[in-house]
């Protein structure tokens, strides 16, 4: 859950950065590399937000033992329940909030860790493109008689388009890899479909494969995002 939160809020932060870069200054020469302190503060905010929103998970999961139907042996497993040993130390008000979180956990994860980053990225991209189109048209009117400035402006617009496309690709990869698990969980919860142990294991394997795929592709796209950025 912490990993989902960090990925989601990082996508939102990248979308805000792209929108801020498009609206802060229309001149490429005035763009500067962001200071390390500002970057660290943003990373700290992302991590603290992810840790805070995922803190109820600590009080829901507990280790239990059950007999495996395939091997007839006792196996350890993690189960989610609102009556875990840690939950007894919570005050009554926080325990009631924990119960509400447990009841709406599936929709909370779907809305906060899927809908929020995807929709936020799309909206930021739409706003950034509108700002870039307006600034490019104004720049063309000012530099129609200056060929050198016009070439620099075209190069700058090409870099901005590459940055926007890379960020959009990040959101697409995140959405494609995360959507099947959410659809599967919602379908199993509301269609009352009973799946066998083997089918559940295959679904878990597919979900893990998509998670590994997202983790493998994301650094490559982030490298492209940094490589085409303004120096």
C-alpha cells in the first residue's frame, strides 16, 4: 500500500511540475534546474502522505495458521481482519475509523491509488497542452521576423511535447498494470463468484507479474523524462 501511494503521489507531483513549468515562464532561457532542497521536500511530502494514508493497514493484517487443502499441512498466512491484536490498543474513536476503512478498503484503494493519479495526470496534461498552445501562438507572433528565436522556440516546444508524452506514458503504464487487479477484486466482491485455490493463485501470479512489469518500465520512462528535460 505504501508503494502504491508513493507511485500515485509521484505521478501527481510530476503532473504539477509539468504544469508549473508550462506556466512559470514562457522563455526557455529562464528555466533552471530545480534545487535539491525543493526536490527533497517534495519527496518527503510524497513519502509522508503515503505512510500516513497506509497506516491503517498495520492494524488490519495478522499472521494466522490454517490447514492447506492441497497438502493437509499447517501453513502460515496473512489475513486481513479488523480485530487484529494491534487494534485493541486503539481508542474507540480510532477503532471506529478503522472499521469504516476496513469496510470501504477496496473502493478506497481503487479511488486513491488508481483513479486519482490517472485522472490527475490526464487533467494536468490537458491544462499543460492548452497553456503550451497559447504560449506557442503568442511566441510565433512575436518572433515571426526573427528566425533564430523562432528555431529556439520550436526546439523548446518539441522538448515540452516529449516531456508531456513521457509523463502520459507513465500514467498509461501505471493504469494498464493496476487496472486488472482492481477489476478482479470488484468483480469477485459484487458478482459473488467462487474461485478455486488454483485460480486464485494464477490471478495472484498475474497481478505480481504486472507489478514487476510496472516496476521495470517506470525507471526507463523516468530516465527518458530526465534525458529530454531542459538542462
